[in-house]
C-alpha cells in the first residue's frame, strides 16, 4: 500500500513541476501565472523577466524528468533517483520560502515532503 501511495505522490510532484515549467517557460504572462507567482503584470511583460522565468522553468522540467525517470530505471536506481530529485525539490522549496514567499514550502514542497516521508517509510 505504501508503494502505491508513494508512486502517486511522486507522479503528483512530477506533474506539479511540469505545470510550473509550462507556466514559467510558455505562459508567464497568463492570468494563472500572475496569480500563482503573485507578481505585477508590468514586471512580467519585461523580456528580461520572461527569460529568467523560462530558465527557471527549464530546471523545474528537469526535476519532473528525474522523478519520472525513476519509474523506468533499473530497480537498483529507483530509490537513489527518488531521494535525489525529491531532495532537490525540497531544498528548492525551503530556499524559496526563505527568499521569496513563505507559502512555497507548502505549495511547491508539500507533496515532495510527503513523498519523501513515504519513501523513507517504504524502506
């Protein structure tokens, strides 16, 4: 049962980061992005800001790819990949909550923290 919950949580974290990647790389000026990032429309219209968000989005895509990779990798690599990529998400959420918005620890890190707990419990 723990393995099923863990798989669902890891998929949810990956989907969340794909969504963030899409917002940051392709839809940064959308109303959803403006609301999600709580940023001024004028700021998001600046080309430099769009480039920075696109770069940030690419990294979110890498996090999602790493988590999804754990589902198709050889058994010996599954847990190391999950520990590494979940840790990356959690560290990024901690940093974001310290430097940008306190809610990030819950909004972007919450599922990853739950997945990490389940991963530890599954051992």
